[in-house]
C-alpha cells in the first residue's frame, strides 16, 4: 500500500514538473486562481510586482531560472526535491534545444 502511494505521488510530481517546464505561465495562473490568490497576493509571496506576475502568466516575460525557483518554492510551496526535478528537466530541455541549433 505504501509503495502504491509513493508511486502515485511520483506520477503527480512528474505531471506537475512537466507542466512547469512546458507552460510555466499557465501553471502559475492555474495555481493562483485555484488558491484564490490575486496577482498582488502572489507577487507579495515572492517580492515582485503584480505586473511582473501578470506578464509571466500572459507569456510576455520568461523569467530567469532563479526567479522561477523562488516562485515554485516560496509562492507555490513546492518541496525541494520537486524543485530539483524541475531544474533538471529545464537543463535537459535547454540542452536539447541548443543541440538542435
């Protein structure tokens, strides 16, 4: 039973991490709306402006990795190991994109 629970958690984490890598702005917006947070509430969690959060959600800005990590860890309360998985996937994705060019 415990193994099944761990496997289920791993699947959820994999989906969450993949969503963050592929659609960071969408993930932030979904989280914010699901948790009834305003743009300002979210901005306050990570010490930035509400307009910056809006620009991320609307694909006007692609924030630096350190800011994305701050948003995931402080704003969305991701566990450290989930943030590490996200960073690894970003590195893999960016490496593959560089190899294409």
